C-alpha cells in the first residue's frame, strides 16, 4: 500500500437535536443538465439562474464547451451559454468524461447522435457499469454508428450519420433519460421523430423544448399512451431560465425533519412537478406533517415552500405505479420506513438496480449494517420500522450520492451514530448538503482514517 495515505472521506452522523430553520436546496439536477444542453443548441445567449454546481452538471458544462459552445459562470449559480445552433456541434478533440453523471452522458449521446461528428464518452467506475443499450438501440435505428464494449457499456464512441432517420419509438423502460435522448436526437433529424410513452416519466425535456421554441407536440393515442412528436431542424431561441430547488435533494432534509423529534423546517422554492413529488405524497400517506406553502409558477414549473414538522409515521404500501415519480427517493424512503410503525412495502423497483449503484442491494446492506429488518425481493423492498437501538453501523456508499445522504439521515435520527465510508459522492448532486444540514442543527464528524 502507498505510504502517502490520503485522508479518508468517511463521515459520521450523530443523533441530532431538533432541526429548525429555513433553507434553500440547490437547483434541480435534471433541469440544470437540460438548460445547459438546450442553451448550447440555441442561437444567442441563454442565461441560467440557480444552476446546480454539482459534479454531474459541471461535467455537462464541460461537455458543452468541448462541443464548441461558450459556457460561462458569471457568479455563483448564475451562468450564460452561447449556443451553436441545432446541428452546429463541433467534433470534440478529446474523450468526454462524464464522471458519475448518467443523465449527462445519456442525453449527450442523444445530442451527438444526429450530428455528423464522432465523440467518445467515458465516466467513473459507477458509470462504466451502467447500461447504455437503452440509449444506443434507438440511436442505431436513427443511423448512428456505435463502437462500444460488449454489452453496450462505456467507454464508447458515437458517430452520427449525415442524414439521421426519424423514428417512431415506443419506450421499453419508463425512463426520462431514454425519452430525452431520442427527443434531443430528433432536434437535428429531418422530419418527425415520435416517442410513444406508455408509462409517464418526468417531462422537463418536453417543457423546456417547448420553451426554447422547438416544434414539439404532445397528445395521447387510443390506448392512453402519451405521444410526443418533434419536428427536427428548427432553430431554438435562447431563454432566461430560473432553476427551482431540486426535490430529490430536498428529500434528505424533509425526511430528517420528520424523524428527528421536535423538528420544524421550511425548504424554500422547491420544484413541485407532479412527476417528482412521489416521495412527498408517500410521506403524507405515512402520516408526515408536510405542508406546501406559497405555491407558484416559475419558468413553466410549479414551485413551493415545503414546511416539515417531526411526525410519527406508519408503514404503507407504495404502489409500483408511483415509481417513476419517486425513482431517486426510495433510498431515503427506506430510512423513513425504518422509523415507521409497521412495514413499508416498496414495489416496482427494477430500475433501482441500474442507478449509480444497485440501490436495492446498497440500501439492503446499509439497513442490515444498522440492525433494521427488511425483506429484499428482485424488484421490491419491504422495511419493518420501529425496532429498538438501530444505527451504529458503517455503510458502503458504492459511489452513490443518494446512498451516502440517506444513511447520514439515518444517523441523525437513530440512537447510535451511523458512518458512511465515503462522503465524496455527495458533491455530484448536493455539494452544500453538509453545510445546510449543519445549519439546521445536524452534527457530522469527519472520521480520521488512513487508507494505507
Ligand atoms: C433523470 C431521470 C431518471 C432519474 C435520474 C435523472 C433525468 O432516470 O433517476 O436521476 O434527469 O432524466 P431514468 O430516466 O433512467 O429513470
């Protein structure tokens, strides 16, 4: 082992006093990626306020620069993008490294897919394990050439055709990333590209494309599937975008405040798009005291302040149909469930197996390490709450920011402290997590360990 051992990034969360105060969480990650990408295609200057400056979004900013767009931070959270026009990307000189960012790389592959340039993408150990075939299959049908490792994993090279073919594509998985990659490829494809979406997923791409002036139409077929049509080769008009707070980041202080007795917090200006509020719905069903105040519309999205007071929770069955609206929130819901009376059953979780980590396995391992009872199925997780003396374990975060933050929340509410082996992944989506939670009253401790 190396003698110049680095300091570990292990972090311990201790039982917290009542959490109180008002905070703002950073900008929504999904909207931040899309704002940079559409800004890079519009002719003229797009301004973005409240951009998430986490590792994932910064990787997208760097990628847009590598394609030739000007992407500049004016002041913290405030960015401008000068775009190149639809179809105007330049061939990047180097490999594009998306780090941990699945959304970034998948949407960028869609962007490149309809431009006659080649680009090579890679990422961190987590991203290299994640399936890319779900994006590459429709792109191949549009005429894209792909050179990839077997099983369609990164690193891989994409080369768009001179004239991409418009396709009609029925989504085989309820994934906003797949839908968005095809729609973005459709932007520079002559004719009409059609998505058939049998199960709804987050719709930020559709909303933002319409705002940028794309020729996009949405309706339904007789079977009730959502049909999204985009006519390509139209100019996009630059926009002024205000990014609302990320509900997937707000999830952590929300659950912490419900669980730590005596807490009363408000999180301001959080995105309340109905495809993102599944966790709030579930927590209210569990008996959580959560009130939405000051509901308003900002840039075509509903936003509100979320007031949360500590509550006694009871277990519920979370229907599989709710999964797309709370897909990233199951890890922290499992923590809430560990304190609820009775069992909380989560179904339809198959997509969790292919997130930044296998989230069913990572949550199960963390629950086991902290003495919490659960049953793991191939596509489900059932957590039994109310056990005594939980906590005290060390959790492997597996390069997954949401696993890291979820188990720190466990430590704030449990009788015994909880340690995560690596807090570094938190910076991909919520760099301010520790400071904001500490401001509410939480207590974290760096664990001094050398890895030598
Ligand atoms: C995202 C879509 C979701 C989500 C991810 C962000 C997006 O993934 O898990 O964190 O911004 O489109 P899938 O669309 O693959 O479910």
